[in-house]
């Protein structure tokens, strides 16, 4: 009986030892990114209007897209080559940045969601008198 009990315990130990093994690091496979892919060229700007509302605009030059974050919502727009300077649209919204006049509006109801006009005079450095 003692030998039977020992053989059962040894069998359980062998089973539990093989069941708890994890695959080694050599079994891990990682996907390689092809070196020919170029990273996206993107520019991120944060604009604050006179009411204190913030609009974050990320322009992806590679894909010709604009991603806008405003009031907790995200809008994806495509660059429109027919309109002047930088203008991006989708079926519902229009974003434009024409000579520092930044506008984001909903097209079907002509409702401006964000507007900021940069004053060029404020951005120029002050001239200093020389003696």
C-alpha cells in the first residue's frame, strides 16, 4: 500500500510539474516592421479662442488628413485641394486655416463651432530703439 501511495504521489507531481511549464523566450515571435515604411509627418497645434475653448488640430501631411479634438469629440477630415491655403472637410464639417483665421464649422446648418483670428500685429516682436 505504501508503494502504491508513493507511485500515485510521484505521478501527480510529474503531471503538475509538466502542466505548469510556460513556453520559453525562444518560442516568442515578434513581427518586424518593414524598413521601407516612412513615418507620418504630422503637426499638432492647440488653439484657444477668446472664450477659453481649446481645439487641438493634428495635420498629417503624409495622408493629407486633419484630426480635430474639440469638446471631447474627435473629427477626422480630409484635405481639400480645391479651397485656398489649408482647408479640410468631410460630409458634415469644414476646418480652415487661412492667413491665421482659424474656423471649424458644421456645414449643413452653417454653425461655427470654433473661431480664432490671430492678430498679426501682436505676433510681431517689438522694435527696440537703438542709440
